[in-house]
């Protein structure tokens, strides 16, 4: 039991450190990042403004051939060009067609929607979706645009670059850590950022802090450590009949009785937990405890509190 108290104290300090640190970031060092040049592609929506003749202005969607169809002038190839380049081409074409005078022909083009140049953010974030890639976009800024990570996010991010999709890059990213890890990685137009889900174990029943505890990929968690994270057991806990509920490959849930008393006294090995395990600390014993554990495992849902362990790299 002394060992358990030591675990509880250690993890309580870790959780307190986590709460105090929050989302603080390490100082950002300046880097020679450059804003990428965005090229127009099929599906993009352009706004064209003709200063000499507003009737020729409007919004135009780039078709599958890479063209926009302009009033009077007809199709104009724009795919692969920048907005400024397209403005120059349009003005020149209207002059060559004798529709506008060269001295006053001037067109501005604005890209209202990028269909292929946005940044896709998926996985364990609050608002997955496609986000603008204008200017210099860094990894942390992109994830923040998606509402930030969920508490269940893993401490790594997978980046798939549009120009090399077969070789995804995995970087460590953990703003939840006691010493936050926020790498300075530039995300380019067309890239995909995927935040994987971390494993979770649940501790419920007669404990002081029931909830789900995120398994960081860098460390394992045993049943003794899990109980310590949950603040220890209550006074009425039946520690000789703690139930470990594990979901088998066929989807069936299986409850195993574990004597924490034997583990505390060193008479039985500690048990390593797996993603999705439920540790239930009963106040009853025998068959009733097993049935109650299975019932609790089935009822666990999205409303249960999720805790992360502060990590010191």
C-alpha cells in the first residue's frame, strides 16, 4: 500500500503540473520560412474584376479542363497560373479581341476558393476539415485552426505532403506535455495533417477520480499505476475482487478478477493494461462484482471524463 501511495503522489503531481502548464509552448525560434506560391487548379473559384467594363466582371469556377469562361471572350486557360498571371492574361486577351483598349485594360483576379490547395486536417481534432493555405502556415497554427487536439489525441502527427504522398512524415507533437513539444514544421498547400487517436484505459467504481486515462505511445500503464492515477480506491473497495474487463478480438467482453492486495504485497505480478481496458473497483464480491463490471464497461461512453498524464521528455 505504501507503494501505491507513492504512485498516487507522483501521478497527482504530474497531473497538477499538467494543469498549470496547459497549452504553453516552448519559445519559437525564427526560421527562414517562405510563403508558397499558390497555383490555380480545377475547381477553384475566381473573382475577376475588369476596371474598364464592370459588365465583364464576375465569379468564375475553373472547369476540369483548367478553363474559365469569360463574358464575350469565352474560355481562357488559367490552371497552373497564379492569380496575378491570370489577371495579365485576361486583360491581354480582351485587348487582342478588340473588346478593350490597351491603355485602360486592367484586370484583377482573386481566388475565392481553393479546391486543391487547401490543407486537410483529420483525426483527433475538434473540427476536422479543409483549411486555407494562404501565407506561411505552421503545424501548430493549422491544428489550432481545426479547434486544437482532442484530449484523446496521440502525441504524434502524421503529415502527408501533396508532392510526395507515398512517404508520410511522422513528427512528435504534444502540447499537453509538461514541457510542450511543438515542432516548427511548415505545412504546404495540398498537404494533409492527420492526428491519430491515442489508446485509453478506463478506471471506474470505488475510486476517487473515475475516468478515462490516455495511454501515451511512449509508455505503458499497469493496473496499479492506473488506480494511482484515479486517486486510489475508496474505503469500501473490495480490492481482492478488482475486475479487469477486456474486449476480445471477436468483440466479446471478458472480465478477469484481480487481487490488488496480492499485487501490493508483491505476491502477484502487476498487470499491463491495453487500449480499451476497463478497470472496475467494486464494493461487492464474487459473481456480483463481475456482472457489475461488465455492466459498467458497456455503459462507458463519451460523457466520461478524460485525463492525460503530464509527460516530461
